[in-house]
């Protein structure tokens, strides 16, 4: 028997659900692509990337054949670049292990790189009619308020409780519609700030609304401490060329390109930078002139805050630095860079 909450959400979705291109297809590739792009990204921002990727790679085999540099360049500006690398790796898995066809079960989907429980449930239900409930940030928020649940959503017990509750409410006969309905409801009505409780069709069933605890739900455990880092990029210029370096594994922005970087342990100006051991070794015996130091606004990542200055330096010749690639200035746009570097280049 269909749960009354599911009936209300599905009816609301029929009137107010968003028309999105990945909802007009049963193609698992396009549904998967949209879900990866929309992780930690608003629909309004992600739409252009979805259209760009589907135009360049209409089939998963074409994405699998692409170079990592091309994938990262198309992804540039979305952030959380591990998503792009996982996207590329999973596409190659689908081609090499599944003959270019997405697996059609929840358990098999979980084996793809970067596909977690939420994404597997979304693909399984929307592409293959599997009765699997999705649990994302919107679902956590809606359920925690409807049932006034105090358990932290980022605790083991909390995740287990919300997963079971989501499965209990799911309408197996309309799994895809129900999943899309509760996600849209969380994005459009039961929002993080200023939820539309006065117009909510579930207000009479919402225990948090009755208890006055809507603003306190959902509950999260302690926040992760933010780490401050101090980056100094050297935009070297000599005869129309500059140097780039490709970031390696083990830190942020793996696989993206950047100017030579010196990270200082604390805030400092060009004077402090020029006294660092790395700067002295790079510029030993080479004449240079500092043309500009441009300090960027703090750049917030999930657990890091970057304080960054770009130093534009004219130099008689580019130094021979291991791992650095000489590039013509007019070709900088062909390289995938972080949004931080992109903002500097735009200026």
C-alpha cells in the first residue's frame, strides 16, 4: 500500500516538478552523467556542463576514449575535480567491463568508480525501474523535519535510520517518480533556509513544524576544522612564454595545470617569498623584475581556505625547473586550470 506521504509528494511533483533534460530519458549514461555533475553543484550551474558533456560525448564510449586533459578542461569551473577523474575512470570501466552498457542493478552500479549509494540508487530507479530509494541532502532534510529526527545525519546510526525510513516511504511501483519528487520538494519547498512551511502540502504531517524545530533540522555532528594555506603563484614571462606545472596526486586539483607554486607556512608578501629556499634556488643567477602582485580573495574549499597571490614577473629567460612545461602565453586557455587560476587569467 502506498504511504500517504509518498502519494502527496508524487501529486505535488506532478504539478510543480522541474523539467530537466535528464528526466526525459531512460539512458543510464545521461542519468549517471547528470548525477555526477550535480553532486555539490546547483542545477542552474550544472545544466550548461551537462549539455556541454552530452554534446561532446553523446555516448559513454566517446567519453572513455577522451584524454584526461580534455575531460578536466570541460569540467573546469565546477570544482571538486575528483568527480571528473572518477567520471572518466567509470566510463572506461563501463566500456571495458560491461561492453559499453551500464550495469542495470544497484549492486553492480556500486562497483563503478565514484558511484556511491545515492548515485547507484538514482540510476537504478530512474533508468531501470529498480525500487531503490535515494538519500541525498534534500532527502535527509525533508525526512528529518517530517519526523523531527534528532539523530545526526552524518553519524552511522543516523545514516542507517534515514536509509531505512526512505525505503519505507518509497512507492515501489513509481520509484523514479517518487525519488525525483522528494528531491525536488527538498530543493524547492523544504529548503535549508526559509522553507515554505506556509505553502507546504505536508505541513499537517510535519512533526518539526508542530514542534517548532524546523530550523534545527537536520542535525549534524561537529564541523571539520578549516585549514588555512598560503599560495604564491609565479606567472613568469619571457619572450611570450611562461611555465606551467601539472599537479600530481595527493593534494587538491590533481591533474590540473598551474603556474610555479611556492607555499609559505604563514601570510607573507613578496619580500618573504623571495627569501624562501625554493625561490632562491629557482632564480639563482637569473635577472627578473616584479611587474605586479595580485592578491586574490580567499578561496574556500571544503576543508581548506586558500590565501593566494599571483606575482607577474618579467624574466630574462625561463628557469629550468623540473616538471615545468614551457607554454606560449596565447595557449594558456587550452590547459585545464583551477577556478582560482582561471579568475586570475580573466582579470
